[in-house]
């Protein structure tokens, strides 16, 4: 295996994982310096009773619940972030606890930036744009403590230094990436995904699978990233179908929470690929759920990437072996075998197999290809695609 000329890695979020941890939410969050907590969630999660349990846990740990912001929609945006930050200020909160999926956690990260540093989300757009100013004592100004309790097993946002927030005025998704954005605390407890509907468990699980495969094969791969991603693949292989097939299987749900948390680690340092480049515009333009788009786009991308070099074929072989897929042969064969494995898994999970089934029209492809070319993930894909390549890939996925 090649020795990399350069890479960096950190996994700064403290992960607390196990059963019956919601009752300890306050005990754990107090260790991060939280005192008056704004709980951020959505109305679907709130209706399950999960938030009440977390509230009880926060109070049991000696913390105060300053308020509950439960107004995060499925596809959150900058206006929601501003309202959430305003509620935190009005309530005198000093910390945030997100209880929800990727949209809730990303909204909370954005609200924390506005709460802690002022301005609005577009002011902090980009990579490493958070202020490095210091207070009167010369200490770096931090963000307020942020904890996250994921209620889906897929996005990994509870441990990533990234927030993606829609700017409805400009019609674009704003990306914020900076180390302080990684939550201070993530609580992984299978009780949090007990009411997750099977189709969402399936789609978000395929997002985690995509993070892991792209993490291993990206130009930004690293040995540290592989250690996380390959174990994530092992857990996904053993648990995703179980968790979707029987939503009462607590072990499988718990293992999927761990898998999603592990799989996100390489992406925090840019180890992604063009499955994400294709799926982001499918979401932005046609509202295709992120995990569904990845599940459809991943197989043709694997076949496209696996033939680029022997080194990349080896990386796909590593992933295939962990997934229990026959990893013999050259790049073309391993690409085909692994892609077929993903297609079959997707079918068994009951997910759609074509973009045309989820609202993407053929005449939209040229625009999607153009968008995909401009995505940051394209730069770190193991094979550099042209716009025509993207048109071809979208056509295969259509
Ligand atoms: Fe993703």
C-alpha cells in the first residue's frame, strides 16, 4: 500500500454510545460546560415522546431546559437557522442540544454559529471561515457547547465539521466546513431510532454506505479514514438489512448508529466522491432524499471509478472483501461485482432503483451534470470526470 505524502485526521466529537443514555443526556452534556440548554428538534420527533425523555435527562443532570425549538422542517433553510438562534438568545440559552436527523443537526450547527458569532449564515459560508478572533484574555472565541442525539443512522452529522443549509432566497445550498462545527458530544442510543420508519432507515443507511465507500476510494483517503470506513462497512453489511427488516431489532439499530458515526469520519477531511456530486443537485433541484439519490447513483459511479488504476481497484477490493463480495479480478470485474452487490442490496431494502422513479426528468440531466461538475466532491474523486461523463452517469442512473 502506498505511503501517503500528506493527510490529516481528527475525530473531535466525544461519542457516548449504549443503551438507556437519554436519561444521562444532562449528566454528559454538563461535562461540556452546558448549563441552560436550547433543545432543537422537529415536530415529527417531538410527537414520538423522545424529546420529553431527553428533557427529563437534561433536568436530571442538573441542567436547565431554556426552551425547545421544534420548528425545523425536512429541508431546513437559513431563515429557520436565524429563528432558532434568536430563540436561543431570547431564552438566555448557553448551549444547544440537537435531537433529530441531519436537517435538525445541521440547523443547530448553523444556529450556534449565528448565536456565537452574529451575522447570518451566508456571512460564514465556505471552508475555514469561522472567526479566529480572541477575547480580552487572548483566548480563542469558541462556539457554544453543542450536543447531538441522532434519530437516523446515516448522515453522521453528529460527528462532522460540516453543515449544509439551504439559502431559499438564492436557491442554493450553503456549505460551512470548519473544525469547531463538529459537535462536542454525540449520544448514540438505539432508543433514538426506535420509531424510525423502515424506508428512512433504508435510505439513510445507504448514505452511510456511500460515505464509507467514497471514504476508502477518494483521493483524500487516509489510513485513519480507512480504519473507520472499513469497520463501518462491516457493520452495515451485518446490520442494515436487519435494522430495516425488523425495526424492533435494537442491536441492529444500535450498530447502524455506530456505523454511520464511523463512516462520516473520513468525509470531514474531504474524502468523498462524485456520488455525492450527483446526489446534491438531485436534492437541490428535484427534492430527491439524499440517501435515496446516493443509493441510485452509487453503482454507476463505482463502475466508472474502479477502472481508473490498479491502486483504486485495490481500494474497491478492500471494501468488497469487508462486504463479503467476491473481490477477484481486475478493476472492471470488481467494479461490476461491487456495483451489482449495491444494486441488489438496494432492491432488497425496497428502495427505488432509478432517478426517473423519484422525479428527475431526462431533460434535467444536462443541468444536473453542470451542477455536479461544480461540486467540491468532484475534485477529490479518484477519476476526474468531464461534463459528458456526468451526463453518461446520470443517464445510467435515470
Ligand atoms: Fe451523504
